[in-house]
C-alpha cells in the first residue's frame, strides 16, 4: 500500500484530517507521568491511546527526542512501534543533505523508525530530495511555505524576476512527485493564507502537511478549504502543543482527547 | 572559551585545518571491526586514535547514526565523549525548524551530544537560526553554497533582481554573527570555486566549513586560499570517506592516518 493510500484510508476510517504532533517536552510532562525515570514513552502511549481513533497521522518531531540525547531516540524507536500500524507516521526531521547522506537519513527514517513519510528542507536541491522518493510506498513533504514568523525572509523572495521562491519550489515538488515512485507533498503553514491559496493553485494534486493551526494560531477553515487535492485527498493538519499539553494534571489524557475531538469536530462541520 | 578560540587553538596545536567527517557506514566497516556487534564506536575509536593529532575538528553527520536506529545514536553519544575535549566537535545535522523546535535541537546538540558547533539549513529564516546562537561558547555553520551537484538549483537563483540567494544568505549570516553571542559561520563547498571566492569577498570575517575536498573532488588549494578569515582563523576543511575508508583491511587505521596526513601536508605546504 502506498503512503497516499494509507493516509486516505486513515482519513476515511477516523473521519479526520488531524495529525497529532508528538513534540514531547519533558519539562512540560503532566503530573501523573512525572514519577517515571523515562517519561517520553509512557506519555506518548497515553496520548496515542486517547487519540488514535481521531487522527489521520502522528508526527514525531526529531528535535524533541534528540533534546533528550540517546535516551530520547530510544524512546522514539519504541513510540513509533506503539503507534497502530494503520496510522501513518510522519517523521518530522526537515532533512536535507548530499546524496549519500540523504540515503542514510532515508534508511534511518523508513527502515529504522518506521516512518511512512518524512519532512524535507529543500535548500540543497533535487539530489537532496530524490533518495527519499526511491521508496515507492513512502512519502516526503518538502518545506514550501512554513508557519514561523520569519518564514517569508527567504521563501517569499522574488527569484529570477519571475516568481517567489516558494512558488519555484512548488513547481519543483510537482516534478519530484511525478518522477516518484514515492509521493512528494508540501509543508504549507496555516499561518500564511495567501501563500496557502497560491500553492494549491500551482499544485492541485499535491498532498499538503499543514502545521500551525494549534498554538501557532493558524486558520483551520483555510487549511481545509485549500488543503484538499483534486483527487479528494484531505490535508494532514497538524496540532502539537494544543493537544499534548491541553492539561498537565491527572486529566491530561482526557483533555488531550477533548482538544483533538474539538479540532476534528470543527473539521467535520467545515466539510 | 568560545568555539572560535577552541577551533583556533586546535588548528595551531595540530598545525591543521583538517576536519575528519565521522560518516560511518556499517556496510563499509573494515575487516577487523566486522566481528563487533555494534561497530560504530570501535571503528570511530580507531579513527580518532589514528588522527587526533592531525585534525582541527571532528564532524559526525547525524544521518549516518540515525541510519542505524537508536543503537546508532547511542554510539554517537559515546563517540562524542571519546573525542579529546580540546578538539571541537561539529554536529552536522543541517537543522532548521520553528523557534521552539530549534531550541530543542540546540539543547540536544550542545547539551547532550557535546557539540561545539552545528550545521544549519536556512530555508526557514532567522528564527530557525537564532536559538542556536544563544549559546555564547558555541557556533553554527549555516549552509550557504553546498558541495553537491544540484546545489545551485535554489542557492544560485537571482533574488529580488539584485543578488544570488547564497549571497543574500551570506549577508544574513554576517548579521547573525554580529548579533551573536554564539559564532555564526558558513558552509561553502570546495566544489564551487567562484561561489567560494564570492562568499569570502562578502563575508571576510566569517569562519568557513568547507566540505567536498575528498571523495567529492573539490579543490584543496582554493579552499585554503579563500578559507581564511581576516583575523587569521583557518577554514575547517572536511574530508570523510577518503580518510575513513582509505583501506578496509587490517591496516585501515594506518591508512586513515596516512590519508589524513597527506591532506595535512598539502595544507601546510600551501600556507
């Protein structure tokens, strides 16, 4: 089964475009998890149990696991094995390196950490992207227009007097997706409505991973309006902190479920 | 001691600008290391012992360790602790993420994996770079013009009708370095001579990390000519495969030393 089929199947089964970002910060660990020596795995298990019927994907961000050293990566290796096998895993590492190193990252992400898809940073060009697309049953979301405050600093520069950098990148990603065999999608922040609309116009068929609807304050309605592809695949709309840390008290798992459910209900109503 | 002081001190002590890239690929493990269950640490120990008086830095690339799963990261955690404390460690992860995630990466790199410096990918803008520069005694090398074949695809685009993207990035990096307190340098491939000269012209004071002189075939003489800063700091000239895998037989450590020494002698002659 391809990444796209697996994603579509999870979206339909759970009637959801929500992706929960597993951005675990041990300084924020809820009270009931604090007694554990290693807190990432037990916390993630509770979050997954509380939300697995409400999501279309989970997205662990490598940075938060590296922050805990090798112990964090051991936890990541266990967490991805705890995620039900019919829910896609997007390993958010924003990888981008020369060919032989990109191959190493792809091997790590897809073969060791069981990722169905990764995120990629495109600054180094096509040969930093293609090793990830050699895996026919996996996918890669390339950064197009990100959700952070300074995203436009380079991404919105006018290039060759013709278009903006994120537009050029979008055209490249269409070509990468056509060449395959893996699926190539785009990361487009919900905090940049104009760019979101423009990227959908330029790439009607590409899957979107849309961060920024939770703590970053992006627009969920716009994410849904522009998120869908021409073939009816919905966006992967990510929320991390607003779900994970909805409460830090004994009710944290229920609160995470309630926060996820609220987002999912808004998505279903908007359909 | 700042990263720059530590780097300068190692360059002077070992009379070397050579950085050995610890890009360990277990499929290439030399014969005497193959009996080990976990091969990365014993191999790295032999390479470090054989080259530690010839280098100004070691540069482990995160991708090769992730390729081995959590076991690879456990090995990385041990390898960085084996490197003598007066030799700078550059963790090559080409990180680039939103602010709170960049903080997590910086915590991981600097506090867990003992890095003196990291590499960063700038596509997401200033707020993805600055969290790494909050550490006054550490450094960050931002990708400017990389050594891979498709590097120019985005990096050499003309932006705002005024300059090329890598030139714009170079100006940004000068500002980031001034704002500090950490040191900001640039990654400039030895495979792109014109760009190397131009970037040095634009940023006379910034430290350069120069990959591509080994297996990638870049020009060592040019790396040295343009590598030095106005304050006399030498470049960090990286070679990985050509040193690590100079031999895969019983003489691999001697062969690695010979390959490193040959590069260092060329550097000393060119001075």
